[in-house]
C-alpha cells in the first residue's frame, strides 16, 4: 500500500474533524470571560487586562508546576455558580467547534465547585446544559443538517483529586473537619468514592457522564489509594482514565491499569523512564518498560498526550524532541492529541496537531491514524453502533478533505 506523503497544511488541520479527550474545564476559559466574571464576583485578579494576565499568570512558559497551577485559583474562583459554569461550558464547545473539533470529553472536579448552595449533581447539570447549548448551535447549522459537516458530540469526565486542602473548596474543608481523626489518605479516598457513586447516579439520571478520572499531585499519592472508587465505577460500567506517568514513573501507569481498570492514561509522559522505577524487585528495568509499553499497545489502552502542557510542566523536557510521543507511536500505542488546558497552556487542538505533525514529519496517513485514535478511544456517550457510525463518518470526512486539499488519492488502508 502506497503511503500518502502529501504535505500537511494548517488549513488541512483546521478543517479535518478532531477530538479532544483531555481538556479541563477550569483550565480552558476564555480570558475575556474570566475578567468579566471576576469583576462581577468582585474577585481580584493580578491584572484586569488580557495582556496583563498573559504576562503575569497565563504565560507562554512556566518556572514550575506550582507556577503552572497558579492560575486555577482564579478560574475556579469564578466557577462557583450554575450560570458561570453553564456559560464557560457553552463557550468551550463554541471554541472547539470553530477550529474543527467534533468531539470533546470535558473533565473537571465537581467537588471544587460544591458549596452550601450547589451540590455535585447541580454542578454537573449546569456544565451539561452549557455543553448541550453549544452543541445545539453547531448541530442546527445548515452544513450539519445537509450532511456537509459532522455533528458535535461531547461527554463529561468527573475528576477526583489525589489530595486536597481545606481552602480548595467548602466541600473539601467540611470533609476534612468531619473526618478529622482519619488518615488524610482515607479522607481523599472517601471523597473519590463518593464522587464515583455520584457519577453513577448522574449517568442513570441521563447526564452525559461518560468517565471517571483522578487528577492532582502524583508523587506520593498513587492511584491505588483510590481503587475503591475505581472499582465502584468499573462495577457500574463507567469508563476510566487516570492522570498517570505525568510526574511519576512507569509503576504509576501500571497501577492505574491493574488496580484502577484504566481504559486510558492521561499524559503517560514517563512511560519509558526506567530511572524512575523504585520497586527493588524489578531487576530488569528495561524489560519492565518494554513489557509495559507492549501490554498497553496490545490492550489498546489509550494515551492522552498533551505536548505543550508537558513541555511547560516538566523541566526535563527541554523541547518537543525530548517528548516520548515518537517512541509511543513507534510502539504502536493508541495516542490521541489533546490540549489539557486551553487557557493555561495558551493552546488549541489545531496548534497541538501542527506541533506534532511538524516535529514528527507526519504523512497524511500517519496523521489520520492519530485523528482516528482519538475518536476510537473516546468514551462516546451513545451505543457502540452509534460510535462506530460516527467514527466511519469521521474517516469519510477526513478522506474527502485529504483529496480536496492535499490532492491525495483515497487510501483503502483505513486505521
């Protein structure tokens, strides 16, 4: 089969259907919206201008992970009402649809937004309402109704936090006081189990909760601490992803898969970092990593790669040349290209794809494999047959644009 070597162009990347399986709601606000909502809430920002905030908070480069996370105090600060949650969710769909994205899985920690006036379920209902409103606008367009464009679909991933402090939200503060004599790890585990239970109930209610996630500081807070929450989600057919291998080594990824039933891994940046293996029982570290990578490939455990975010938060990655995405693809892993935080990382799905395509020198066929991996690896909210039909429509659309914009012959070698 002839490999398509047509040059990938920015226009082609913008027009092809794309997905984003790893995008945090509270890290992806429009800067203009953040300023407006902060003013209404009388929340003081370091600057009241977009240029000022990009210089002081949401920067092109960060000194450390805490520096990167600093801006979330402001974004979460304005996301404490149903109206604001709904608006930001709607705008997130609009921004994605405008750059050709046709499927997103929006993740956030509902317990960060719970207060005396707002429950976890009400938080998720508000976000779902905003996402649906944004999707409705796109899906009612003439292009979609005529079949010339694809509809927009979405799902919600509920994030549990590996650890938390009282000041992060009233919910966490109350729980820490109620369980004041418990081990902190047990308090964190109790919060994640309660979120898993809530997620199952929300899905039964008809809310588009498609998956469960674990986020936050990785080193010292292993996925296994939250295995009860993941087991509950697993027992109730909720799909699972885990932030793993982002700041810790291969063992964290293996724990996520074996003890948390992870269908996908968020980041996986240190999958191949033999030097980070700590278990003294693992004598042959090279073989361990090789076996792990091949297991992930064979089981089609997806890897949600967020290149810009990884470069901004990982000092050892001095440039994209140091990023393991090339090696991931060489091992045959199911890699999807994601943004992580559109505002905090100052990025878009198009920008991430251009970055990867340029660095790896991708052919249109190779890029297509990455694009399709995102849709195939999704926790699509419909039935399996509906998902299969949507993926087929994505492939057809990609091939049509490939022929129109790159003058490439249509390949029968479909991923």
